[in-house]
């Protein structure tokens, strides 16, 4: 599909609802605390970083501002997100170090061995070919470079309960979910070493309750005023169904890590 044909999944109204639950600029759960958890013990100071699926750009700005990345290139497939991200970097006075680029799904428009860190939060779930993505990540990393990401993975067949299936049927995002073992072997098989995964299902079992509380009662009325009854209703129902998928062990947000073989690590 060419860029002009790409259908927007993350339109402004939808994004308002996601930020209502997850905080200004965040299109996925956990906010800056979850980014901190991903980067725990992983210094990225002065590193050249790409943020794949950069959404509204808040994390790319955070990587430069809080974690001291030398440069961050945020890439995304939706033009309006790139525009809003660029404005965010400018507002933070970081336009020299944080840039955004509209890309087409597929190969990364980045040179071989040009980066120290490939970062991605909750975007790979949309990609049909994960192996191709991991191969591209390996290609663009310098020897010793780090891939660190979070992806919405799934449990085995026994966790796909009828209520987990109801969540999948209800959600209108295009999810292509992989499981933990396939993810681990895909990352290793393309050539990463020291591969590890961190399952965040237990964390999200708690977090989803906070998420739902931002959508109920008085909060629902406020959200309704902001984005309208239908969108607010969709959001609440989606989170309630998602809670079942999490509690049944089907939805497993997972952090993953791997290093490109080579001399020195980031
Ligand atoms: C759930 S949002 C997460 C955004 C951001 N990482 C965050 O945590 O707020 C997923 C993002 O991935 C983007 N995306 C989807 N497919 C992509 C692809 N093939 N390459 C790059 N970005 C993609 C979407 O447009 C969206 O901005």
C-alpha cells in the first residue's frame, strides 16, 4: 500500500481518548514510567536513536530531554502525527536533536550501521512482518548497538478465551499479534545476541483498572464532552473488554532487548 493510500488509524479524536487515559502525548499505556522501565539500566546518553512508530513524538522528546540521547529520529506512517511531533520538538527547543520523518511501512529509510539504538514502543503490533522489521533494525545498528522495544504480544491458544476474542473483534485497530516464543526466536534468528524479554502482563492487570477508572462516572461525562458520546462509549467498552483479554493472559505487553554483535555495547 502506498503512503497516500494508508488509512489513518490514529485520528485526532481517537488520539484525544488515548491521551485522556495515558497522558499528554502518549498513544500507548504507561507514560514516562513505562519508558523508564524499558530503559532501566540502559544508558543511552549521546546515542543516536531511532524511535519507530513515534506517534505524537512525546517519547522521542523524552529520550533527548531526560535520557540525553544525542539525536533522535522519530518515524511514523501517519503524516499528521509527524506534523504534531515536529511542533512538539520545536516547542521543547529540541528541533536540532529531535526530528521526525514520515515513512512507508516496510524497509527503514536509514543507512546501514548509522545508529546506536533502535527504540520502539507498541508499534510493531501493527506490522505484518516482524522478522523483516528485526532484520532492518539489525542492519541500521552499529556493531554493539541496542534494540529495545515494547510490543503487544499474545498468549497461547488457551488464553484466547471467548471474551478475549470479543475484545479483538471489537477493536478497530489493525493488530497483528505475535507470541513471546516467536518473538524471542525471531530476534535471535536474525542475528541479535543477549536477547531477553520482559512480560508486562501482570503490570497491565493492575494498570488496566486505573485506565478504566479514567473512563467511568464523572470522568466519562468529561470525556463525552471532549470527543462525543459514541467515541467515549467506544473507548470505555474497548477498555472493559481489554481487561478480560489481559486477565485471561491473552494480551501480554512485552519488553524486548537485543544487541547487535560487535565490539562495544551502548
Ligand atoms: C500505539 S501507537 C504508539 C505511539 C508511540 N510509540 C507511543 O507509545 O505513544 C502506534 C504507532 O505506530 C505507528 N505505526 C504503525 N505502523 C507503523 C510502521 N509500519 N512503521 C512505523 N510506524 C508505524 C502508528 O501510526 C502509531 O503512531
